[in-house]
C-alpha cells in the first residue's frame, strides 16, 4: 500500500503541477502578473521569491494553485490594480489563461499516450471469440471481423467498443465491420444478463499489434479521444441519476484503484507497472481537464462563463459579484470533497 500511495502522489502531483503551469505560462506570456505559484496544500515547507512571483511547495502533496493578481478583488480594492492584473487584462487574454490549465492536462495526456502506444501493442477491435447464444452471433458477426464503427461513431480500440456497448443500455446498435477487406453492416441488440445486471454483445476482442513511427501519433490521439468519451458519458449518466454515490471516487478511492491496479500488474514486471500507471495517468489527466471545464463556480469553466458573458454583452459582470459566486461555489466544492472523502472511507472499510 505504501508503494501505491507514493505512486498516487506522483501521479496527482504531475497532473496538478501541469494544470497550474498551463495557467502560469499563458498568464506570464500575456503579461498577467502571477502573485504565487504553489504545489501542494497546507503549511509551506519551501518558498522562493523570483521577480513578482512567490514559488512554494506545501506539506501535503495534493492540490496547488496559480494565484493571479486581481483574480477576485473586493469592491474597495478594485482601483488598486494596474493593467498587469487579471482584472484589467483583455478579455480574450483572460479566457486563454483560464483555458490554459485544462489544455495542459490534455497535452500531458497526449504525450503520455504517445509513449504508451510506442512501447505497448495496440488492442484493435477484432473479434477473437463469440459467446454461446450471443447477440453478436445473431447479428451475423463471426471471429475475425473487425468493428469499424458503432451508431456512426468510429472505433479504433477494444475499450471503445466496450464503453459504447455499456452506455447503449441494451439499445440496438448499427455495426459497421470489416470482413476480409469487405465492409459490411448489421444491427446488434445486446442481451441482458440477470446475473451481472448489465447488457452484453457476446464477443471477445483480442488483436494486439504494434504501432510504430508516425502512426503512434495518430493512435495516441485515438487513446485520448476514447478517454474523453468515457469521461463525458460517465458525467451524463451521473447527471441522469443512473450512477450512485459509490460510483463517485475521491483521493482515497483513487489510492485504492492505484493499489488494486499495482497489485494486479506487479507480477508482470516493472515495465508493465509503468505502462499501466501511465495509462491511468492519461485517464485522470483527461478527467481533470474536463472536470475543470464544467461551468461550475470556482472551477475554470465557471470562470470562463463570466468571461464569455463579457464577450457577448460587451461589459463584465462586477468583479465583487463574480467573486461572491465563486466563493459560494468553492464552499460547495469543499462540501462535496468532504462528502466524497467520507463516502470513500466508509465504502472501502465495509
């Protein structure tokens, strides 16, 4: 478990640092003053002032922030900020700065995906086996068929097929597949398993091939794209109320996931552990990027909403009023974090 905790802190530290650095580099390049850039939370264990920015490392290796000058001013302090403050920067510069954090997460995810694709075989969506009395067999699929698209959505990996199948919730799916170089189409209706309480296509997908050279760049994007789809589809299910509170995971739950994954792949050697943890990092990086773009107060997406309001109406929302909205959002986020933490502890100690 100690190894898993260390791995989690490394992964989380990389993701948070890259996210905040994305904000930082765009703010600096656009002339916006950054008062503080710190990694971690809690008491400061190291700090250094360089120019206008205080760089620091906090005791607990979770979280971090890039603090812009004039980010959330109170009314009586508004006139104290110059043109290098976030408050008085051009609106599109503010938008770019806010978007820089999530963008950095997507870039990190892509870079790691390139490494993964280069050093591990790609799992193409080719049918290796059908289960008895399967929905796939009834739809006319056979071993060796390669699935090309489902409901008009192109698929490039086995995991995409599984994800789309799960989220289809038993609805008929239009399948386009390749059989010996010939493109064919069929309709597949997944069958429900009373034992597992879910729908199955009734296929096993197993066709591992190496992808090298320029192709690895393309397939790395396919990997990131698959993680993006899985994230927003999971959010859609959560909004629809089709996921329970036990399906939401915080830091404690992520440590448990890292530990389970580590113990599962450890027998296969260090390279398997590294590649698997990189895959998990890609997923978490995409999650962090998307979650921060949600239009919720205090998140980057919530702040972007106010910037676009200014673009549309030609004038900004009064900063003190925006600050109040973000403060309420932060309180709600902290309450949610406490709830998720408590739920994780009770869930994994049952």
